[in-house]
């Protein structure tokens, strides 16, 4: 009896989480985030013609207002979309009339917050904000932060932009519902 009950609960949780992943891709559900490799929000990345070419994962830490961004060819954020180390990524918050610029942490290893290096063959798929002491991230702080945004960058004379999505702190969805 117990194994059947456990299997049924696991199946329900899997189905519920799968629906959340669809939300981040623009489908109509009552959630605004996806479960992702780094616990951020995942959104499609489009080329200048509007064709999907990859995905972004943006993670907001509510304690310091810092952002981490990963670019990938796949929705699971496992196949890196590597860009030059001097690449600049913009996150725009149209409702707040604000934007921030993300860059690499360093050109040596470009470690993420878990200490994992993200440089391969002189390229990276990982960018952060803030990168300079004078950059003020305090307006992004707080567990209640929520705002629509887009991720955008220029490469090879072309502009790549994510679909608009709602950014919330990485732990915020844990307060919205149980898993």
C-alpha cells in the first residue's frame, strides 16, 4: 500500500512542477517561474527575427539584490551557449524604468556562487550583477521583489532578446506553494 501511495504522490508532484515549467515559457498557468538547474527563472531567448535560439536563466538573490544569468541552448540550461568573455548582458525592467548590466565575474574562471568555473575555450555562458562596487543593487533586495523584465545582448551586430518574464527571488516560489 505504501509504495503505491508514494508513487501517486510523486506523480502528482511531477505533474504540478511540469506545469510550472510551461509558465516560464509563456503558457497560461497560475505560476510565474520554472524549476531550473540553478533555481532561477527560465525564459526563451529569441534572435532578431523572433526565432527561439536558446534560453536564459536569471536568478535573483533577495538578500543582496545580486543577479546571476546563465545562457543555454536547451531549456534545462545544461548545454551552454558560450559568448565572449567581454560580452555585456542587459536586464531591463520596463515597469520600473530601470536596467542593469551583467558581465563576467573574472576572465580567469568566472566562478558562479557555488565556486564552479564557467570559462571554456575563452568563452562563458555565465554573467553577474553587480560587477563594480559603485553599482547599487539595493532596489532588487527583499523577498517580495517581483517585476517583469527581459534579458538582451548584442552579438555579431544582431540583438538577442528574451521573452518578457516575471523575476522573483530564487526562494520566493517556495513560499507560494508546496512541493
